[in-house]
C-alpha cells in the first residue's frame, strides 16, 4: 500500500496480506500515516482515528480496541502486530498476542510514552522518564528485564 499526496491510499499485492483494501477504501481519506506489517496495514487519519485491513488474525482487525484508537499520534508495526501511540502518551496494541499484539502484562506502565519501536515480534516504548518498557516475544526483544537498570 502507498500513501498518496492527497491523503488517499492505493493498495496492491496479496489480497489476504493487505493488498486489497476495497472493504475500507471509503475510510482511506485524509490519511497522514501508513504503517505496514507483514500481513496487514494501519492508516492513521487526520482526525486521530485509525483504519486497519489485511489478515484479521495478524493485525488487520482492530475491532477489539477500535474504541480506544482515538487521538492516535503514530502507529508502529511489528511483523504480525501493531502498537498505536496516542497523543495522551498511552499505547494501544492489537494483532498476534505473543508477537506484541497483547500488552496487558505491561499496560499499567504504558503511560507518558514518547516513542515506539519494534522488532519482528516485539515492541519497546520510551517513556518521558527515560524508562523503556518492552513486550512481545521474549527472544525477539519483548523481555528487556536484563537491561532495565542500565
């Protein structure tokens, strides 16, 4: 998928991996950021909402968290999941649970977040106090416990 200068999105490629956005095409206007995972895409719109499509099991379905996807500042993708940073510094995740799509184990620590980064199966959040919070697959960066004191 590609974000055009006019804020619309054009899609191509494997339909089941986000190459077909016809089911959400009418929502893909006023897009300011496009984030792609291996199997899905997320578009952040000018009003702070987010639109997802692609493989429903691998990030293409955000319906479980859609009500929380407001005032979205940016979205970061791992291979199979997404993390959205809201303007209030909170983070919302979806996708494959053990690949970063489930942040419940660290959700209480995901506040005052300034930046998000990802690996193929994990995420890291940098908070305003300098603390880094990680989640996802432990072998791919989801367990930052060893370096937390550094």
